[in-house]
């Protein structure tokens, strides 16, 4: 599984970070240890929400969307709309699981 996640800084709640990983626990620990230059200055971080995807390509597409202007607006509400959007993604052919051969 691959995860797209939204973090919020506990030090400055206006700071958020969107990322992709295959291990949420390890990745959050690295953010909080200062292991990522993009998040080190605003530690500690808390996980707001995440979505799981079967393929890295699906996760990367969704992460890319969240980093656009409309995607950032979408994520700004704290991820409240992520569940609804996930349902829409399941209907979108770009996010469908490839058939087993």
C-alpha cells in the first residue's frame, strides 16, 4: 500500500505538509526527528489524515493533485473532504486498480 498524508505542525497550525510514503509510522517519525529538510523547522508534526492506494502511481497522482491550487484549497479544511474525494477517485479511471492478469 502507498499512502498520501497530510501533516499539520503543532508549533504553527498554519503550516501543513502533503507527502507520499509506503510506511506512515516511519515517515512521521522522520519528519518529527528533523529528517526532512522541508519539515524540520516546524516540528513537531501531527498526522491529520491519510488515504491508502494500491499502486504508487495512483498515490503520486493524488499527491500531485493535492499540491495544486485547487488541491491545496481542498486539503486546507483539514482533510474533511478526503473521504468524499476518495469515492470520486474510485470512479475515475485514472485511479482504478488495474485488472489482474
